[in-house]
C-alpha cells in the first residue's frame, strides 16, 4: 500500500513549493527472532570466560559463588518468559532475575523492594509456577522449586522446558 502525503515546505522553500513524500507501509510487523535459550546459556559462559569479559556478569557470578551457586548453572527459569517489556530496571533482565533468585533464597520473605528489581513478566511467571506464594499479605519464596546446576554442561544435559 502506498500513501502519498503532500506537505508544505515553508521552512526550506521560499516559494512554498509542495514536496511529494511517499511512504511505503508493510502489511505485517516483522519481529526480530529471539535467540534460543541455549544461546543465552552459552552467552553467559562467554561473558565470563570469553575474550571480552563483561563485568556485570562477573559481579553476579561473585554473588552466586558467595552463596554456593554458579551463574553458568543458573536455573532455566531465569530464561523465561522470553520477552521482557518492563524497562524500569537498568541492566540485563537475565542478570536481574538471577540476582533476585539468589537473594530471595537467603531471605525466604520477598519484599516490595525485591520485586521492583525484576521485570513484571518474570514476577508473574514466578507466581503462576508457585515459586513465590502469598500468605497473609506477604510473599514467600519456595527455593525447592528452583533447580540450580553445577555447570553449564550439566544444565544443558538436563534441559527442561519451563516456558
């Protein structure tokens, strides 16, 4: 479909010459293909061990190590839901999700401040899967429902479909 828009060019043409603009519309929105969860898992490894180490990943790896976990063996849960439309938090949504899981496991009770550190889609998925439950107006994290792995190879070998 082609629409032609005629617009006055008063700012650029002293004689008010009309300029013909043609806009081409696509019938369908083309959404970029999301990387696979396996690709995301390898990206974590590459960001920690590759040629260009990303300090944001190193920081979360330190938090994981301190708590007896391994970022490369993070639960498949953090990879879902695939789309994140909540951009109020800075940083990488996957890393925010890992940080939340590690810290929530320490506390058991989840505060409003904790919830604001992750995207709303992930929070809704945690509620749907009963990983976080509500009791008397407070939120509780059920750590037994989240499986951490010792390494990336173990994680890939035991891949389960979560989302």
